């Protein structure tokens, strides 16, 4: 055969330079491919699975791509139908909802599935899925399903070492795509973005008993996040970018166009939350201000304690020595304790009520406000009686710290009347909006402010997502514990606050 008779192989798909090339070749076991819209993340996810079809793994190479709704998988299916048949390898797409999968004559299969409730995991418990894909991971309000499905990221495939054509070890891969905004923004950011720079592979060794070698060994687990930009996609129409450029919401534009994770987008409060106004350096609370606390109970899930200072009106000296005019009823979140596992978003500390009470008093003593703190509103479930006792009663019992006895922690009931949940969110939103009014213009309605030491509030509250079915409510599946606790406090005082012009000490 003459060299001129040799034809170059047909290229079906080739990754673009930049994030696509990095994503296709990345050796990490867990990959988050995130960034702006239009970067070609979906194509990468599909072709990363297809890369191992026909390589000798056969029926052992199987995968799932999950979304919260089947309708959101339509674009993935459409793109797979564009690419997969071009390989001419006999693959077929089974389109019924009971199937909704690609199958290959050599045994491989890729399934598209919806996961929404935590209990949906049990439909997959015990299955083998060496490839697990997540479409728009930030749509998932918590990491529960992501972590639960990791138990399925396994295979019983063993290469035949005597076979010269054996494909080697089967890869185990978790491949997720997303944009920065969505109900799961916070946990995804903590799970991936905050852990390492883009493209860097985070290595973690886990000491386990290896059944294959019958001894304990250190097993390497790796993860990374890859930044994708629409600027890399030479096939993207400029008209699409023009639409993104005209988005009026600055946070959404930063997320969808710039791929920025430092945004508050798509949530209940994104149009009224302005850190430059609402977040401030701690200052000394005047003696005539009321200080109290609010509480949302949690054990397996996080609990939240917030300390609040309420202004009677007048001037206050801020941390930079300036005078700030306040309105009667202005609320300042001056401290907090979020009972959340630092390594597991939305996972509680499983502390006893008596331990939480002791921790509250310890923190009040440390802040120098213990003698000033009044009982504030708490989740009414703490008064539920179980085995003749309740969380509220246990927290009220005397506490001993460093040999000194203190009265226990008391609470008042929160407003749980019909409609109070949505009313509370609305009033919080109104107070945040009130705070944006320039005081020099005569602000007359109470606002809501936060000390910058309240880092958990700042991280979780502003991005609370709306409920998809009720836009006046927050999605209760999200990490809303701090939001609930703060809502109890706002609802407790807001209705009894009378408006009045902001005045100075001399006014």
C-alpha cells in the first residue's frame, strides 16, 4: 500500500484548547467543570464517557448522568444524539422514560436519570457506576445525593493480566458541570472552589483495608475544578453573548458571563443584599440598646444561634470612629454560633441540648454581653415533649463553666402562625431594602445590618434560593437554618416597631 492510500482517521470531536482539553485529559477522579455559560462543558461530559467505550471494559463500563428534573436532561440527550451516532459503532438510544439510555453492542451503557429527593438514592443503592455525571450540580440544594452516590462509583471489573489486549484498570470518574449560581452554590463552592486553585489537583490519602491485597493501604483520592469560559468556544454565536451582556441583574451577569463564584444570584435576597451597606465592622453596643438571641434547633442538621442588638434610635459610634444615625428598630446581628460540621456542609454536630446551652453561655461571656442578653425567639419544636422532657427544658437547666454556676438558657416562642414563614422572609427583605436608603435623606424605617464577624450568616443567608413552586418562599431543602433563625428574630420585633426619623444624639 502506498503512503498516499492511507487515510487519516476521521475526527468526530476534538476538544478546544483550554478547559475542554484539560477536562478531557485530566487524571483527577472527581472533576467539577464550572464557569460561564457557553463554554462547552456538556460536550466534554458526554465525550469523557464515550472515550472509554469500545476499550475492552464492555458491560462493566456503565454510567449515569443526573439532573433534578428529566426535562433538564433534554439538552444533554440532544447533544449526545448529535455526537454518538457519528462513531458508527452500532450504538442505540432507547428513548422511553423507563430506559432513557444509550447502549452499545459491546455492552456499555449511559443512562440519563433524575434525582430530586434524598430518598431517591435508594433506587441506586448497591449498583456499580464507574462513571457518574452531574448536570448543573448547583441545582442540588445540598451535597447529600452527591455524597450518597459516591458509594456507587465502583466496579467489579478485574483486568486479565494474561491477556495482552486487556485494557487495564477501569477508571472511576465523577464528572460534574455547573454555573456558579443556584440553590447549591454554597456547598459546591465549599466542596470544590475553596479547596484549591482552578486546575490544581487536590490529593487526599485514605487508609483503608484493601480486599485485593488483604492488608491496609493508603488509597489516593483526587479532585479538581476546571474553569470554563465562553471565550474559549469559537463555535459560539456572538448573538448569544450579546444576550448575556444585556442581563440587568449584575450578579447573574457575573455568574453566567464571567463564571464568578463571588456572587449572590437567583436567590430570595439577591436584589436587596449589598455587602458594602449591610456588613460592617463590630462596634461597641450602647448601654441603652436591647440585646437578645434567636435559635433554630438542629442535631443531625446544623443548629444556629444569633445574637442581636436593637437600636432605640439615635447615633452610634462605628468601628472607624464615625457617627452612624440609626432608626428605632434597626437590627444588628452582632454574633453567631453555627453548629455545622466544618468539613460537611449542612451536617450538624449532634450535640446535646445541655451542651449547646453551655456553649451559648461561654460565648456570651467571651463577648462580654452575658448579663445583657434577653431571651429571644426559638424554633417552637424545642418545646415538644419526648420521654417527659423537651429541648427547651434541658437548655434551661443550670450550667457550670470553670466551676461557676449560671442560669440556663431561656427562649420565647417564635411566630409560627399561618403565613408567618413567608411574612418573615418578606419583612427581612424589606428591612434589608430599608437599610439601603441614604440616612442623610431621612430614613424612617428600620433596617437590618450584620457584623462582619458573622461569617456563616454572610456565607449562607444572601444566597438562599427561592422555592421553585412558590417564589415568595425559600427552598426548604436548601441550607436555611441561619435564615430561619434570623427570620424568627425579625418577625418577633418588626411588627411592634414604630417608624421614626433617624435622629442624632443632639436631635
